[in-house]
C-alpha cells in the first residue's frame, strides 16, 4: 500500500490517501494485541471447561480476521452508504434483540444471546454503532427540515432500545447507548437546562437499576463495602497486576488465567498485566486514548454536522466500553461484564466494534469535490 501514488485513482488508491492511516494503524495494533492475549489466556480456560486447548484461539483468529476485513470494507463506503448500512443494521439488530426475549439463551439470569451453529451472537452489540449513526442522521435531518420529526424519532428509537435492554436485562449496554445518545445531543447544542435534566434522569435511572435489579445492587454493595461478599475475580485480577510489575512475568508465565473463568474475556486486561507488565498495559491504554482523541481532534476541522454527531457517538461508545472494562478490572468502578474492544474473546463484540470503527474511518476520510457524499 505504501507504494500507491497520489495520482492513483483506483478505489484502493483513493482510500489509502484519504483514510486516517494513524487511526487505522492503531486499530491494527489493538487487533495484534487481541491475537497475542487470546494465545496467552484462552488455552487454560478451554482446558478448565474440558474443551480443546485451541478452540478459543481458532475461533478468535477467525473473528479478528473478519473484524479486520470489516474495518477496511466499511471504511471504503461513502457517508450515504454508511447511513444506509446503519439503518439496515439497526433494524436487524432491533429485531434480533427482541427475539432474544423469546428464544434467547439465558446465561446468568439474562437473555442476551441467540444460538447459531458453532457460536452465539449477542445482537445488542450491533446496536451501538448503528444507533450512533442512525440518531445522528435523524437529528441532523430534523435541523435541515423543520417538518421532519427527526428528534422525536431519535427519542422513539432510544426508548425502544431502552425497553428491550431493560427486559433482557443488560444495564451495561443500556448505559453505553444512553451515554452515546446524550453525547450527541450535547454536541448538537442541547440547552444547558436540558443537559442538567438529562443528567438527573440518568442518575434516577441508575438509582432505579440499583433498586430493581439484585445483581446491580450486589455489585455496587461489594464495590462500596469490599469486606462484604465475594470478590474473588477482582482480587485475583489485582493480584495479577501486582505479580506482573513493570515488565511482566513473561509470555505464558501468568497464573491468573488458570484461576479466573473469564480470563480470556472480561478480565483479559489482568492477563496482560501479569504476563507483560505495566508497560504493555499503559501501551494498550494509550492506543485506546489515541484513537478517541485523534477522532475528536479531526472533528474540530469537520463542517458536516452529520459526520460530527455520528463520529462523536461512535467514539463515545468505543471509549466508554474500553474504560468500563479496564476500570472494573482495576476495581475503580463496580464490576461489569463488558469486553475490551478487539482484545477480549468474543465474535459479536469484535465484529460490532469493527463495524463502528469502519464507519468512523469512512465518515472522517478527507474528501474532495466530486467524491460521493
């Protein structure tokens, strides 16, 4: 790709010179860390559940390869095609999320997954990127056309998702999507009073979740009162970071993966800390931070409101998901089963994040006069 001339008018040539290559390289770096850490964490988990040592490795290699293809393929699209893809994806994801309430697999008291041959899919994962683009489209068109009730339609879509995720229940996913929506409203210029009202509403919803859902109450109480309840996973994760020190114990030398049931998924950051140390953990954190800050800085130079709102929503969802995973692993917030983008094991998570990052790259490409809108 580096040999492409700026005069190259092929689809790939134009893409290479207009896409944000630094963000693309950062995404590839995260995918690389995903390969390395699934090799480190998953064999012990597979043996513990009496599966082949390579089962998770082989699956994740496929998932990450597909993710890389999705990032590149979607980033080739025009903004108009991104909108259409998001609309179709949102409708399909809404339908499948509703289907989980009837035919979903119940795991730990929640119905979030649909069984497919060889894998399970979590449809709500795909709501995050598609919802961000669809609501940006609705909010922007509402400003351009006073007759079109785009803002009301955006709130209706959000309310429908809220109802579905509350019924599963999936409070973590609902929190991320709520943050995405209110971030977009704030960026669009929501009245300060309404911003305060929205913040109060989110606080009220968090209180209601604490009162209604026993698992939410349990996690909050265990976080506030560490001496109460079972802290096995968090304690093991913190011990792993301590064991790893600055440069880690070395690849394959960690012990936390032998003790934690979710070492390859929700607690993969602890595996990185034990085997590769603080240096690699800070590098991973830095890559996530770079992608978010780089994206926001590019939006400062952007004039198209749809692009600004959509990209702001995509970056909010991506950054918040990474923060929740790493912060809960470090016991900075109550534990929440949320994957680390591109690094934790999981097909639905990896491909949905890839979809969102592909949309971000497509929307922020540098376009000249005559390029498709």
